[in-house]
């Protein structure tokens, strides 16, 4: 019987290299750091760019900046949507983002599947002061390797002696792991969420391949890391020679049964307002599940050791329950909502949230990717728990 490591925290939820070429010219003056949080506008537009689609966002209300991940491009704007700077040169997949309030840097998931390498990208955003900075040469980006993800991604589950690579049509990849995407800072949830906050740790969610024939891919997998001593692991962006400098172990590994989804948790967010964890996903396709687009982990509950269902060999792990609210699918016991947030989700800790809409625009015959963060407030009402807020 394989025993999954359980030493950290968490709870379940019910609920590439292009030069930065945009439509808006950079040049907005950077506001000075402030001690008071800035006013939140009803929307913040991230511009239009020759890049991949928007993957995630982060905001620093005190300094007055927003950060947009466009797969292979990071864009920094002020809170009026004026571009301040950008970082290109990511040939891997830059995903979800979150601000670490302790060190003022932005952390994001970064995948190099062909190299079987997965990292947290750490961006010194205070140094982004112009458009077109290069992630490989500007010393703005450092990376930390996540061996736990590599081990699950490359797992030879059918024992045929070979790894089948970046494909969903295989029994390989433990838990259906396709890499990582959602990231968020929040408390150690084995210390009961709001009632007793532990250390602020980084939570990283697996991507999960969509495969309706497998039975072992119905959980969201969440890893937690204490990043306070990560400086010793940080290395430059590993474009030509991927490094393996990172923690040997995770500080917590947790399982949330939602049913299989398409590429797992796209955006993960800890919500101080409710003490819960929000997981926005692309809908799954298994007919025995309701395939909601938003799940919420109940932050008031502690993880319970139990069977991780559907595994080829009996396995026990730390299980997190979904919040018993929203829509309920009785046959599978699944709770959730229908909501956006897959392209960006930010909780402001006061019942207000930014949900990001992705789009495209054609300019001079060139298709560019756009992003629009729209302010919402929480209602908790099914099927959609958010409603837009007027400015």
C-alpha cells in the first residue's frame, strides 16, 4: 500500500518567447508605494498582446499594480490598466500567479513538460520598470524546482518501463498529473483555517489530464510549501539547462474529490473573507459527475486521513472536503458552482473579487490576446455565487 506524505495543510472546496508587443504604449508613471490600499476600479484591462491567452493575475493594492500572466508573457499595469512594464522570454507555460505579501514578489507556476521540469517562477516585480524585459537575462525571474510534481507526472503507472510523455491517452501520470497551474498563498489548513491560522504557505495545484476512462484521476491534488527558506534554492530561468534545485519534500499533500476536470485547478485562491479556498476549473466530461466549474474547499475543516479512491493500488492520503453549499449532485456527493475565474481569480478579503475574462482582438491582421478583470461581490447563491459590482 502506497502511503501519501501528509505533513502540511489544506482543505477541499465546495464551491512563451515573444517580445512584448501591445496596443497600448508603456509610459505610465509608477505610483509610489503606499501604506493604504488603493481604490479598486470596477474593471482593469490588461491590454492586447501577441502572446498566449491570459492564465492568471495578481494585484498589489498598496503599491497600485496589477500583474497579468499571458502564458509566455508577464504584463505589469497600474490599477487604471496602463502598462508599466513587461517580461517576455518564457518558453515554458507560465500559469496562475499570486503575490507573496511577505517579500513583495509574485509567484507563478511554470512548466517545461518536454524537459519533465516544473518550477515556481518568482518575479521581483519591483524591478519591472520598462516594456520588453527578458526573463532570461534581466535577473527579474528566479525559479525553484518541484520534484514531487516531476515524480507524479513521470510515474510509469502501467509498469511497461516507459513514460508516454505529454498525453492524456495513457495510464501513466500518477493521479492523471499533467503538471501544475493554480497557485495561492494562504494558511496551513491543518490548523483549522480561520479559527487558527498557521504559517502563510504556498499552495500549488496539479493540472490533471481529462480522461473519462480512468478511475484514478477524480481528485484535485494540492501541495503546500513553506517558502521562507526558498532563497537557497532559487536559480535563474532554466531555458537551456533545466535545474533541479528545490525542496526534496512537500510540507503537505492533499486530495479534494471533485470528479475529473480538464487540466485541473486553473486558478486557486485563498479567500480571507470566508476562510475557504476557491478552485476554478475547466469543466470535466465524466457523465457520473456534475462537472461544475468552481469548487470551494471548506477552510473550517481539517484534513482527514482516508483512502484516495480509484487508485490502482490501495492508497491513503489527506482528504479535504468540499464546502457543503451551492449546487449539489446527490449521486456523486459533489458540491460546487457554475462560475468564471478560470482565467484569473483574486479575492480582496472583503467579499469582493476580480474575475478575469479572456478575449482576442485583431489589429492590422494580427490576433492579439486580451484580459479584463471585472470586480464582483460574493453572494453565495447558486448556480453562480458572484455578481458584478458597479464602480
